[in-house]
């Protein structure tokens, strides 16, 4: 076994869905570093025991008890003090912050523990791109990002469009695309008499289940079209169409067979980083239909491996076109897999993060 190069601490206010997948891959695929994860368990299909089974046994998992999602000066101050104390005990070489709340608090306290150049921040969805909050809050989030950026940290975005969004508000950023492994063999056979349309996400405002439901409702009387939402969330009640199956939270081993049997992946998200679920669908040869937003515009080359849309009617028309032209479904699916191989490879993602981590340690004369 190679000697450990250094110690990386990953910090996130939530550990579930895409963030969990992202951190898990860095920890598992870069074993030459020691990894610790500071996080808060939330009711998103995971608990403390299930998270322990996901990471290698040598990974140190530490609860961040005071962190909470809503903005609160008192609670966020407590979370900052707690994070500082945890980091002082761990004494990491690199601190990698994940998502906006951890990114802000972490960049305030981390410079008291490590060099400013040893701090990385990955937003996984720019908070100032949100569409479910007031203009005042958007401006506040933008100010917080700009303020924290002046303190410390390298911003590493997970998609080109997310990096551009940061550059547009005056924040330097680099892009390392999220990536997935490409399967050589697809195990499940698709139903030739039915089109299965799937998404995998939390049922929250970000993922826009209301639009998903409107699209599905149009096809309620069409027995050849079926919709599946993999996941759960506080807006589950909005998915009322009779042709939608909601699986709830299920294990990744159960998600993959559903993707393999599906024909189309539909994302109605209003803002993104770069969703792993859509990448997994691309890797399995599914055309992608996506609402135009940051992240989705990197996944989809319009009319090549799927369709971008801005209205419900456009999404419905795209589904009808794919349903009526089976050759187009196959052609776009093949283009999706090819695009995933070219731009969203797991090995490329890991190589680039390994290079980034190594460069930080070298600059700090650690090896």
C-alpha cells in the first residue's frame, strides 16, 4: 500500500443524493489520501448507520451538530464555532467544502486552521441561481459568495455553466465536470410497447415537480407512456398524475435497473450543478429532456442527445417526437452515451481532483 500523502477533510451541511455521491467518489477513488467527512444527517433516505456502510471503514465520519439549512445568525455562528473546533482537532492538510452553507461558514473559519490556498469550495449548485426565493435573498446569496471568496478558497465548479455563473459575478473559478463510469453491458431489456420516462431527485422546489406533473398529466390517457420519479421530498403531494410512480428513497443498486429499463430521462430542474442521476442515465444510453438552466445546458446538446425546453408544451412535443420516431430515440440515446464518455468520465474527474489536491500539497511543501 502506498504511503498516505495527506489528510483531506470534506465538509457539507447535508450528506445525501448528489452531494453524497460526489464526496463518496472522491473518498473511494483517491485512497492515497486520508479522508474525514464532517456532515449533518438529514431525513433524505439516509441515516448515520447507512452512511457508515457507504464509505471505507477507515474514513472518519463526524457529525456537524449545529449546522442547519435556514439562515440564522445565531445558529450559523454556533455552527462556525463548532466547525472551527473540529478542524483544529483534526489538523487537515486540505479542507474541501461542499455546498453553499458549508462553503460560506467554512471559508470564514478554515483560514484559522490551514493556509488559504489549502481550501477548496465546490458549490454543487450556485445559490444565486435559485428561482424559488426573493430578489433580496438572491442578492444576499451573491454578496455572501463574493465576500467569502475574498477571504479564502479556490472555487471548483462541477459544470462549465456553473463556473460561468460564478465568473459573471466576478468570482474566479475552475471547472471539473462531475463524471460517471460507463457500463459495457446493459442488463435490463426495455419494454417495446411502452415508453418509460424517469427522473431521480429530491421532490423539492429546485427539481420543479409541478412542471413534471403537468407533463405527465397530458399523457394520463395514453397507456404507452409511463413516468417514474425516483426519490422523495416535501413536495411529493404535487405529483398527482395517475401515470406517475413514486419509488421513494431506494438504494443505488435499485436505481440502476430502473434507468436501464427506461427510455427517456426527464429533468424539470430550475437550477443545478451537474446532476449525477442524469449522467448515469446518459451512460446507459437515454436521451435527456431538460429545462434550460445551469447544469442542464452542459448535459444536453439540443436535438443531438435530447431536447432542451422552456415550456411544458415544448417538453410534451419532444416526448411525442421521440415516441413516434423509434429510430430517433435510439439515435439520441447513442449520442447521450457518447457525450457522457467524452465529457463526463469518472476517471477524468478523479484524475483532475487528484492533480488539484497534489498541487495544493506541493505548494505547501507537504511532499
